[in-house]
C-alpha cells in the first residue's frame, strides 16, 4: 500500500492511460481514448472529452437506463403523484424506495404521500402479445378508485415501446374521464445512452403537463425555484433552512421533497437556481423561454460554495435588505463550519480522493474535499455530457447523434399571458458584468488541477486500474462499486444516494461531510486487514502437540 | 372514503379491500432476470450477462449488492434504440468479445430480459455465431437461459438458469459416481454452506449447484477477486449426470433442473421442501441417508435435539400466535410448516410468484388452524397489509419492505427472504438445517419477547422469562 497522496507524485497519467487502453480490443480502445482525458486548464479552456456516447456492450459500466433517470430520479421524489410503472414487475420494484429521497408530507395540506408505494401494471405474456393498453387503462382506474390521487403518471418500460402501446393516448383519455391530471412518459430503458435521456424526457413531461397549470401567486418577497436538488439524506431540507433564514422563499424544488401542487405554479417565481445541471437544465431553459424566468447555476455543496451561491442570489435581487441579511446568515453559520474543518483538517490534509458519480456530483463534492485539505485526483461522470465537463461554451459544438436525436426537444415560445421578463436585457448584462452569469455553467474540468485524470463512464476495469496505481484515500461512486473498492482496502462513499448519513448540503451538511470523511479515511479498521501470522509468517518455535501438559 | 392517518408511512392503505385486476401495488416478487443473475453467480469463474438495456443489469446488481453487501459483477448488452429495432446480435457478440478480452471469465452466463425476448433474439444462434467468429476463446463457454420478465418471477428466473447449468454442462460417462447432486434453490450463501456441512458430516460427497457460498459472503482481505474461490466448477457440473441421485430443494426453484437430469441421464431425484424448520430438515437428512446409505452421526442428532429443546423450553411464547408471512413460495411452504409444528399459526400468507399449487399446499399445512387463513399466490404486499388491518397478527416475517407495515401496525417483525436491504446476517448465518432453525427461533423469540418487555408496565415486568 502506498503512503497517502503518494499516487499523485509517482503515477504518470499518460503512461497509465496507455496501459489502460492496451488491454482493450482495438475498437474499444479507440472509443475509450476519447473518454479518458488528462486535464489541462488553459485560461478556462480544457481539452475535449467524449461524453454522452454509447456504453460499450460487455464493458462493465456504472450506468443505468432512461427509465431510471425519468421515474427513478426526477419523478420518484414527488410524493403526491401516483407513479405507475407500465411494464413487467422488475422496473417498478427496483425503483421502489431505493433512493434516499426524504420527503415531508406534512408540508402540503392534504398530506398525500405515495413514495412508500410501488405501482405497476405487472405486464404478463398475454399483455406483450395482445398489447397492454387495456390493462393500463384498468390500472389507472383502479388507482383512482382506491387512492383518489391528485395526479397519476405513467412510465413506460422497454417492451411498451416495442409492442406499440400508446400510453399518451391512454393517459389523455383517462384524464378526460377522471378529471384529474394524468400524463405519460415514453421513457423506455433503451432510449438514449444512460439515465440522462430519462431526465430530459421527465423535464419535458413536467414542463408540458404540470408547470403553469396554477397561477396562484403565493406570498414571499424573494421567490425562487430550486432545480436539480433531490433531497437525498435531507440535503434539500438543509438548503431550505438556509434560504428561509435569508428570507428567500422556495416556491418549488425539482424534485426533492416535492409536491405536484408546487410544480404547478413554479412559473410564478423570480429566479431558477440550478443545482444538478445535467438532470434539470432543460426545464430551466424552457421556463426562461416561456415565462421569462432567468436561471443561474448554484452549488450548495461545500460551505464556501453555499456562501457564494447565496451572494449570487443577493446580487440578482440587488436589494440592500437581502444583501445584508445574507451576509448576516453567512457570518452566523460560518464559524461552526470553520471550527469543524479546522479540527478535522490535520487528519485529512493531503489525502486524496476520486469521484466517479452522477452528472454534477463528481464536480460539487470536490469543494467539500478541498475544504478539509484533501486533493481530488481523478473524477468523472456516469451520465454527464460535454457541457458538464467543459462548460456550456461547448454547447454549439456538440453534434446531435442518433441516440440524442431520439429524445424530443420541445419547441417553446413565449406564453402570451404569462411571459414576464424578470429583468431587462440591460439589467441582465449589468449583472453578468458583476459576475452573475446567467445560463452558464463552467463545468467540472476548469476546476480541476492540471494532470488530474478525467474519465467519462468509467468502467469496472478502469476503476481497478486507477485504484491500484494511485491508492487514493477515498473513492466516491455508487452502490455497485462500493464493495469492489472496499475489498481493495479503500473506503467508498456513495454519492448518488448516500449509503448512510446526510445532509451534506449547506452549512450543517458541510460539517456532516467533513466528519464522515474523517471517519472513513481515518478508520482504524483498515490497518487490521492482516492477521499477525499473515504479517510475520516466519516461525522460530517448533510445533509440538502435548495433550497431557 | 377512509380518513388519512398522517402518522402512517403507508397512509393510503385502506382497511376496505377492493379487488384489483390490473394494478399491482407493493409487489411481493420481482422479475426473472435477477434470479438468473443470482444463480449464475453461483458458478465458479462465471460472469453473468444481461442481454437487454443496461438499466436491468444496473438494477439487479444494485439490489443484489444491497442485499449481500458484496461485489456483484455482471455485464450487459447495453441496448440502444437501434439494437431494439434491429435485434441485439451485434451487441451480444461484441459483449462476448469484450468480456473475454477484458474480464477473462471461464464462463459467460447470458440471461434475456423483457426487451430481448420481445424482440425475439435467438441466443443459441448468437452464441454459435460468436463461436464461428472466434470470439469465444478455446476452453471458454457461453451458456444462456431465457428469462422474460413478463413470465414467472425472480424465483423462476433462478430456476431457469439452474436448469441451464444442466442443459449446457451435464454429461454421462456411463459410470455412476460416488456422489449426489444437491440443488439448494434460492437460499442464502450461508444456507448453501450449511446444507453442504450437513452432507459433509454424514460423509457424503456432493455437487451443489448453484453455490454462491464463498462468492456472496466473501471475506475482507484487502484484495478484490472478480471470481472468488466459491461456486460450482465446470468439472462439478459436468459430473452431475453421473451422480447417484439428486436432492432438489424447493419445487419452484429446483425441480426443473432435477427433472432435466433425470430425463436426460436417468439421475433419480428427491424433490423436497427447503430444509427450514424441524420436520423439513428431518426429511432432508433422512433423504441424504436413504439416497446414499450413509448413517446419521450423533452430532446431527445433537443439533436436532438442541432445536427441539428450544421449542419445548419456549413453547409458551409460540403457542397460538398469529403470523403474517410474505415471501417466496419455497420459503413460505417450509416456514409455514415450521410455525405450525411449534403451534404458531400463519394466517396471512402471500407470495408474488404465480402458481395455484402454492395456495393448495399452504391450505394443507394450515388445515388444523383455529384461525381463518388467507393465502394468495400472485398477490402483493398491499393486499397482505389490508388483510393485516382487518385481522391483526402477532408477528410478521418477510423481506425489508415489511418494515413499513410492521411500523404502521406496530407488529413485531422478523426479516427473512429477499431482499433484505437494512440488516446484515443472512449471508453468514443460515436459517436452514437444525442450526438454522435455532437461529430462526432466536429471532422470532427476540422479536416477541422484546415486544413483551416493551409493553409490560412497571407492575408486571419480568426479569426472568
């Protein structure tokens, strides 16, 4: 085992990349070479990386499917929709309570909460042969009769697309019949190249069927929507706490601790804040076009990033009351955070971390590691696109390929009644000049050191190579990777749906994260992997069996 | 309409039962492919391969990983829209090539999914093509099982892959070997170990397939082995056609493979219930004895006596208690029999797996019950919960999802079955055999007695129980 942090000085990333690629069949190597990049930052410009491209069959991947992105990630945390999976039983079963999205049903008056339930049409062979529309129609009716929900959503699994069930016509028909909001998603697992396609489809569906259906304007001086925050381990609760303390009202969160009622009038807010750029930027873009709500990228992971994001909101409104209040809150919250970081840093300083997760998380959590002196030495996304790595400035260069062409891009225009630009063009330009950049995300790579490795859709084999060469002090990924890494004697922190603990967002969350990482990288147990006789196998004494003594 | 009780996790579950024809709520089963993946992990040097969209593989690996807290390795054909239209042949051939090049297993065990089955991919034809194209190195093997997700359940998927092991490997040399086959069914690695231990102390040579012990309960050594030490070997599987006989445990999971060996190679079989509890373990040990002529050593009799001892010592805590059971058919049959044998009464019994034979069998086991018995195959946990609301029980036994019912209804709960996502133990400590029976009773007693302690008021709390 190498000494902490030694990997960064001793490993030649160019050589390592070559070594990794050598094992692959030529065709695979040619593909992977574009997705394994040695980082270089030149005035904010970074090398091009291959991303959002097909997973290679047989190369063990972290990725999931379109359905997982749509039903599992984006719509899963909305507690008061009856989410029916239309398909055989598995997909619904596996996405039943398996992400740690917390929710507080008491925050909506009716108290509806269907997140603890799994609804499925459990398609059988005859439904595949003769079509499943009849069963779906009946299932919606039964869900309505038994549960009396405000809304029902239907999620298509792989065979549904193949046999040609028209879920949209069934949902339209049932919406009319039952008089509640009912809508469908064509999020068959084979669409796109990862969960990412499902996020986009979910965004389109919420935008089309829900946002803008309720024009009630709630009280609140500063009203924002928080997009791409899923309340894993209570992250959203902590962000809500901080924002509310600043006097900012969270109108709607997409989609942690969310309610369909709150999506419905999200268009009445002043500003959209984007946490996870990958999963939700589509909604933000469309809301700006249709309703005139600008969006800014924020990051509430890391205490410094949280403070920075709050200041960005303050600048946006430009009102002294809010600016002062936000400074007060930061001044109030920071000492605890600093105290925790200072206490922990001597034990974590210089240790190394790798992050291979998500579409934003591999970027966001680097901040938290840096705050306790740790060094992110390699990172990558499971389902990110080039703009998540290199920044949105590369968007015009991204070519639409066969897989992304299949994901609908909605044509959005001004809503004649509801379009209301929140800021004039001049105001927006003025703010941009002061560093509040709208519609912008700089991506992960510009924030990473030169010579660090950036790997998109990392494979199991590549993961092992990185671990063996660098011996990082901690690895961040998901449940499928967890025990592979830990068997190698290195702790793994799950960052999709934290294995345990949280919140890690905001100020209190930062403290929780520092403590968690301290626990993991300094656990005594890793020193005890070998028994004494394995450490010193030489024997000096001679064995003798003397039963009578 | 019943008022919503906002203190409940499953607050929309009503006492009033409306029959449903189309909507499954809170399933008590999952799909075939995960069972095939679990079974394939029980072959030494095997990489399971999911022929479908990559989400299936990700979901199955995640669920198995959460249940075992161990690495679960498997690959996928990663279908895109194109593959779904034109068929998955190119994806599977490329996958086979990549897997052997990069991950170098001895065997790839392909299972299908609803997607590849709906398309109609012919797996044996694709495997032949891969062979022709030289993608399968000499001495390596690709096997397959058809596991469309819209048929059966995770248990039948397990059964299909287990049968595929016979289809692809079993041979007959004409010389009967001094060994028997044991098909353990979908049980935990700890259970498989325990079954082998019992046969071992009787001096019986066994080939167990599949065998996930040593694979999904491996040690922490600071090293990761993609193909751990455990699992049935190819040699072992080949020799199953020469065995004296087969003991197949559990109708749903194990009978297909046992029948295949009998039909093809005239290997006779005994189809038994899973050896959970006193009587089922008795039948298992007796079957081992009869099939091989081995005698039962005293050490096994001592274990049996210890299990009996717990039952007689603690009978007052079991007597006439009502139990709700949800899980897989083979487990529930043996569990029900065990409970009845200690004077506990299963009153609501639900499996998600289809099969009317299950309902009949449970009906027979519970025929002497003083209580009304509800049993359902192809049922779900919503129905199970509604039954409990209408007729409460003293104890529930089921997988982790039962936690929500147990909390809402404030009923003691013992975790058993698949998946268990929130506790450890099942990988290491068996519930089969006499020792397993003892562990089950310990768990049941802890649940019941902790509840008695919790609910006792200061005047009548007992130190000695």
